[in-house]
């Protein structure tokens, strides 16, 4: 169980994480999403005792990371890769195991698990990005922890590696572990995660199941109008909801295209375009985070 409560972390007076609260439950894979600079890594760094919070708390099974005895046996994390380039994969894992009172047989088991047994004697400096990711995952699994935290684990993995990781994460959650997985890739989350925690500018944007999010945004009406305020009032009056899409169109949910057009006509609101829109989870994510983009390409 991961509990984040009112967490705030500032850098030079600016909040990277701003009053954030959410839980991650055992037995699920929870996706942690947000645009660049949203505060995901900062949240994970505070959770893992690598940075101090300015307010609130981040707890693992009710404890702060720094109060855990043999932390590797409680939480495994893939954050920045790691491992000295001059060490071998096996040497690196043996060093970690020794520091945490973990037996050497676990080193061989996790090397097998991540598919690195045949290169265990090679130096990490010669590893590809994908091999480094696998080594980082092996390190996270070393202490057989109840909680796993992976920051962008898909980076550098080839399609086979991505599928392998997906199955591993599902299995770990199936064993009752708490699995938190950060990524920008909604398409990957759709296949791997049960729940999604979405943040933007350090704040919670959504805490929902994948199924709920898909249902909420599954279908709607995309509208272009020179009078967005007028349209908002019309839609609110008819019981629908509006959201602004990343491309400037207005997205109406809870109404079909004919109802939107008729309600707008009745109130004299001009529409330039009305289209039924079936959206993917990726679209839903983009709409959720459109207002919290810190860095976006092109003018918007
Ligand atoms: N050590 C630091 N010093 C100063 N500012 C920082 C530091 N770490 C993060 N920040 C700032 O905090 C904000 C949140 O960054 P963070 O890396 O947590 O976001 P993120 O969601 O992980 O982004 P990305 O998806 O790009 O990795 C950003 O504005 C970033 O510039």
C-alpha cells in the first residue's frame, strides 16, 4: 500500500508537487501519468526517501521509507538505472544483496527472471539501454518486496521486452503486490494498468480505473464554435459536460450530436462544426491533461 497525503515539494520556491494525495492498493498495477514536468519523478523520489517533502507525507505500508528496516525487502524501485559501469551485473546485484542481508541465491533467481543470466559476468558499462532496464528491474525484485515502483520502465525495451515487462507486472500484481508504474505511454497503460493516477503541475487530475476513464470519454461530440461560453451554457442547461480539447475544439459528453446542435440552435449559439467523436484512452488522457501542459510543442 502506498499512501500519498497532501504532499508538497518545492524547488526554488516553485511547487513541483502541490498538495497531492492518492493511494495505491495491493493487487493492482496503478499507472502514474502526467505531462513532462508534472511532478511524477519528484513524487517517487520523496516516496523513496531520495528527497525531503516540504509538506504532507508519502508512506509505504504505513511507514516512511527512511524508517524501513532493510528497505529493499519492502519496496523495489527502478528510478535512475544505476550500477557502476565497471561492475558486472552479478557483482552489482551481489553488492546490493549483501547490504540488505539478502542471500546470494536471490541474485541468481532475479538474473534468471529478467533474462540476464547469460550476461551476468559482463560489465554493466557495455550493456544496452534495454539490458540496463532489465538489470534495474532485477535490482527492484531482489528483496522480494511487497511494493514495486517503476519510473518509465519501458524505456529502451524492444517490443518483446515490452511484452515481457507487461506480463511480469501483471504477475506481480496478481501475487498481491502493490505496483506503481510511471509512464507517458497511455497505450501501454491501457494494456497493463488497472488504475490510473493522473497528475498535472503537481496536482491530482484524475484517480480512476482504466475502465471508468474509457467509459467517461468513450464517446462524445466535438464542436467548433466562435461562442464557447454560449455553448458551455447551452450544454450545462441540457445536462451535458464540456471540456476543451488539445486542438481547441470543445468536447461535449453526455449528449449526442443532434441534441447539441438543436440546443445550440434554440439559444442562437452559432456552431461551425459538430461531429460525433469516438475517442481512445490516449485522447482521454490528452484532454485530461490539456490544461496542465508545462511544455508543449508548437503554438497552442
Ligand atoms: N532537482 C530539481 N531542482 C529544481 N527543479 C526540479 C528538480 N527536480 C524537478 N524539478 C522541477 O520540478 C518539476 C517536476 O519535475 P518532475 O521531474 O518531477 O516531473 P515529471 O512528471 O517526472 O516529468 P517527466 O515526465 O518530464 O520526467 C519540473 O518543473 C522540474 O523542472
